[in-house]
């Protein structure tokens, strides 16, 4: 509006004068303009070349991994790789069943996601909507610093400190973590549950009595459950500290900064107007967070979660050092206290002997695993990209 | 361990760039291979650099990688804790390389358990049964009632291959529940921290954090390895492309000198002569 009116003024002032003034101040000479054009083209093409180079690298990696993966499937077929649980690449005759290894990768990824997602999203909410700005400025960089710790350091911690701790005090660690995590959750459930059940009673006094009785009964029940499960957990003796649980916990720490950072950005992107609109309608802060901000930021949070999970899936050093590397499906299948072997650790561990000169299937099977990992991360990246695009559309009101 | 490998890879990569292939390097010796022979090669290297002023790069990436590097011409000496396989020999010959192996020392493969474990002797059959997974409790071999945690090495380890050859047999699968560690040190670490664990390491890696056990009634020691009574022993090789010449020959022959013999002894290996 302002700009157009200014322009109008200029034109009104009389064209002769205005153009003359402009030509001396703004219009550059032909030579200079040509030079500018050349530098612009040069700069743009340099940037384009660099961008293209990065894209080409990705394609090259895909091509070379696939090129060395295909011979494996030509030699051994698909069936053994995806359905056999026996992994004996060095034996005579070799067996290349990767199912238990794929399962191991899945297990630690799911385990770390179960820990990292609730923690990460909660931390992101806390950072963006609960903590005052001045505190947030200090806390966020500290969380992001987690990402800067080299994975070897995490692995060393997992192997040398955490694993023996799990072996020696595993039962009590499990008991205390159960109590710490379950107590607030169960308390919340009891309070909300008692409120919900008693709200059907119309008479005011009888409702209050019923509520109290319910609280006492459910509280006693919950306490019993808490104690029983706690002691049951304490009696568990952890055979080996280098197990799926250990790795899941460490991996979740490694995935946390990604999840927190991306989710927090998504929450911030929701904007003041939505928040203030919600408050204006009389919503409390909790209601605003749960009913307005979280749904609006959900796809951004999901994108962060996927990125964090990919970090856990692709991590090599920690799992190689601390998962125990047993190529088997634990018994029973959900036993997180048994050691597992993952795709990444297998590639790292078996690479040495698997030479293209000596063992062909044994060499190519590692590329088959690499290709599998690449495909998984490609698909997840694609999905998270689509989600982010969708969120942008939603937020821009389309 | 793996960090070592990365550093050594970087070092050798830089070396490659600088010298255009270490095999024809004018100013140094490049060594790659077994993590068991690694410490020996390193102390030889330190002595060699000090006394001759010739730089020696030592990488520990496993016997298989050592052989690979030798075949690809990226190292002068491959340290190996097993002899070359027929396929590796064939691959070397197809590239016009005739590998020559020299025994620099002997190594006993020691079975180790946690110091808290009362078991002090096992037969070879019992060890094989444990690793095959048919014996799963220490009670079955005269120990306390506790599950056995098997620790093995990655398949690229010469120690692992020697163990399979000497104890369980090449065609037998080791139990899938066996934990896999990447180096002698990592195995020792796991054993020292885990009560029910059993594993195997080179004789040079034994210290007070783990307890060695007698195999077929014979405890591993330099004497029992040299006189051949200890059943799990093996020669350690330094392999070169063709007969070693010049400074490479000088380096390998260190093992026969008094200084070399002292270093071999200090590292817990056994000299050949």
C-alpha cells in the first residue's frame, strides 16, 4: 500500500526530473551490468554444481551398494536371507540367515523409540511452552550438546559402566525405574478415574463419599500392584549387561536431541495467534497444549520422531560395543535382557574377513544388509519429508 | 579397538596419498593384520624406529584384513595369527604375489573365566560342548549352579578361527546365543565383569582381571606352549610378498635377536627358539 502510493507520488512529480535523478543514482553502466551478470551466472552455477554434487553422491552410494548387494541375492536367493535365523557366515557350509539380525535391529530401534519419544516430546513441550524464555535459552543448547558426544563415548559408557551396573544391580535398577515411572502415571489414572466414575452420581454428598471410597480402594490396589511388580522385577537376575535394554536406553539418549530439537521447532512454529486464540476462548495452559498446539504441530513432531528413530537404527558403534552381538532371536521374543546383534554391527564386525577376493557371498551379504538399511532410511526420510510438506500446507491454512 | 582401526586407516590412507603405495615406500614399513600380533609388531616398530630411524606404521585390523592388505599391496608385512587360507593364496598368486610366511613367535590360546568362578580345569570336549550350546550350566562341568555366558570373537578374527579349528571344529556352529566381541581386550573386559562368562584370548592378554583355566589338565604358560603339551597353541606369522629383503627382512629378523626375544617374552608370547 505504502510503496504503491510512493510510486504514484514519484510519477506525479513530473517524469523528466525523476528519471534523470534515477539514471545518475541507480542505473549502472552497460559494462558494469554485464560484469554483474557474469558473476551472477558464475556464482549460481557454482552453487548449483555443489548442490548437484551432493545429490550425485547419494545416487553413487545407492548405486555402488546395490551393485554389490545384487550378487548376493543371485547366489543365495531371497529366502534364506529373510527367513533363516542362523547366521554363520564363516562356517563350512556358510549360512546367511539374517532374520535374527534384522529382528535385533528392530528390537533396539523399537526399544529406544519407546523411551525417546515420550521423553523427547515431553521435553520439547516443556521447552517451548512451559519454561520461561530465559531458561529455555540455556536448556536447549545443553540438550543439543548430547548430539555432539561421539558415539564411541556412549558405547564406552554402555560397555564399561552401564553393563556391569545392570549385571550387579539389575533387579533393583528395574524396580526403582518401574516405581519412578509408574507411580505418577498410576496416581494420575486413579484421580481421573475416580472423578470420571463418580461424576455419574447426581447427589452432591453421595458423590463426594463415593469419590473418596473409590480413591482409597483404587489407591490400595495400585499400591499393591506397584509393590508386587516392583519386587517381581527386583528378583530378576540379569545374566548379561550387554543386552538389548542397555543399547535401547543409550540409543534413546542419542536420539533425544534430534527429537527434542525438531519437535520444539515444530511447536514454536505453531505461532502466537493460535495460542492466544485458545487462551481467549478460556482454555487453560494444559488444554491449550493438548488440544491446540500438539495437534497443530503433530506432523512436525512426527518428522522429528522419524529422524530420531533413524539415528537409532543407523547407529553402529554403540550397538557393536554394547549389544553383546549374539545373532539370535531372544527367548522369549520380547526379552530385552538378552543380547542381540544388529545389521549395522554385523556390517562393521564382519567386514574384515569378507573380502571380494576370497568369499563372495560372505562379502556381498554385508552389502545386502547395507542396502536394506539404505532402503529403510530412504523410505522413512521420504515419509517424514511428505509429513513436513503436509504440515506446511495445514499451517498456511490450505 | 575400532577406534584404533579408524586411526590406522586414516594413517595408512594419508600414507597412501603421500607415498603412492606403501609397498614401494622408500621411507617406512607398513604393517597390517592380527590384533594378537599387534602389540608385538608395535614394540618391534618402536625399537626399529628408535634404532634405525625408519618409521613403521602398525595397524590392527584382524588377520583377514592383513592378508587382504598384503594382496592389495597396501602393506609390506601382514601379521597373522593363522596361516593363509587357500583362497587367499590363490588371490595373491593371481596378482603375482608369492606370500612368504615367517614364524616370529608362538601363542597359546588361553581359556579364561571370571576370577569368582571356582572351575579351574576343563577338557577340550567340555569346552567344545559349551560353545556348541549342549552344556549351558556351570554345574554340568563341576562348577556352581549358574548359566554359562559364551563369549567369542568376530568372524574376522584370527583368534576366533584358530579357536574353531583347535576346539569346536570348522563345520560346527557355535551357539547363536554366544556374545561376540571385537578384540582380545574387549573379551577380557567382558569376562572380568561377568560372573558366568567364558572366553578365549591370546596368552599375552592374560592378567589378574581374569582367570586362566587348564585345558586337558595343562595350564597355558610359555613352557607348556613351547614344549607342545598345551593343546591350544599356535604360531604367529609375519607374511611378506616374496622373500623379505632389506629393512623388511631386518625387521622380521628382530624376533631372533636378544632384544626381540626379550620383547616377545615381555608381551607374554613364546619365542620360537
